[in-house]
């Protein structure tokens, strides 16, 4: 096992899993630039290294994440020499880096899991929405309070959320600024399972071990095909399925795994 620690975040590698643990409980794990860099570091390692099969994001304390750390905002979008007079362009340029990170989570053909142990707000929820699986404890709560400070949840809090829970619940969260508890989050499809608080991370890692028992190519293509088919028309969806299985059907891994079902 290897661990990279800072005052704000830990990156832990063990048994094929890279875990990013937010560790600012006194600040409710409000997301800083240092935390964002840790996400990039862990995600890049996940994509490039064959020994890493999954990434888990979790936190310490009663909050998973309270959103962006507003105290870090003043220096968050420094102007470049060429755009000092174009604040909107400058803002969008830097904002795109946030979108790129969450899009990167989706593009990696390996599973990314959010283990939400407590309250999850704003950018914390937007990050969780970009993960493939979301699990929580019974005390977890979810919300997008950005409208209360006069902006919109614009890093997936509108686009990914409506795709996941539909427009009615997306409006409840992102337009009305309401929160949902763990049970309602499960009901509307925001999380896939609620695990007991005691042994929560053990349950998450047990699920992850099940994922890692699936052949890597199969798991990666399943993620890619499902994500592509979220947007494709029905005929394209069927073609993508055929194309993916063309690759997998003749693989040595598939042959080895179906051999056990054949009669001698």
C-alpha cells in the first residue's frame, strides 16, 4: 500500500484501488485547488496504470463536501495578459478546467466510485454525478444550493443531474435549491445503494472487488457503451453494442470464462 498525504487530501493505493480521501473536516471538506489537483493526479494514475483498476472518492468527517471553498475564489480565476479586459472569456477558460476534470472521470474506461459518508453539496455533488457509482450512508444529504448565492450549479449540476434523475427532480434540487436525504436520493436514482454507517467503506470496497473480478476490457467497454448509448438514437445504440461485442467475443478471456460452462 502507498499513501500520499497533504493537510487537505490523501491519495491511497492498495489492492488495485486508488482512493482519494478529502480530509478537511473542520472546513466541511470544501473543495480547494489542492484537492482538485489530487483528483487529477489520482485519475491520471488510474487511466495510465494497469495495476490500478478503480478509483474511490470519499471523505472524513460529517460532510463529504460542502462545495467549492469560497475563500479560495478571489484568486481562482487570475486574468491572463491577453484577456484582462475580457473577464467573461477568462472566467469561462478557467471554468472549463473544472468541466474537463469531471469529463475525464467519465472518459476513463475504469470505474470511478463516490463513497458519500455525509452531507454532499454543490461541487461535491457535481463531482459525484460524474462518477459511475454513488453509495452513501443513511445520514447523507444531497443539495445544490448555488441558486441561493445567485448562480447556477454549472459543473454538471444541471446537465448530468437532469440525465440521471429527470427534469422534475433536477428542478427540485438545482432550481428550488432543496435538499434530499439518503432514502429519497435512492428513490430518485441519485445513489445506487445505501450502506450502513458502521462498516460503510468495507461495503464499498466489497463492491469494488466485485467489479475488479470482471475482465478489464469488458468492464471498460461496458462503461463506454452505456455512456455513448445515453445520447445515441436506437439504431446507433444497437450498432455500438454489436461493435463492442465483436471485440470481446473472440477474446481469450471470453473463451476461458465460457469454457467452464461447456459439457466435456
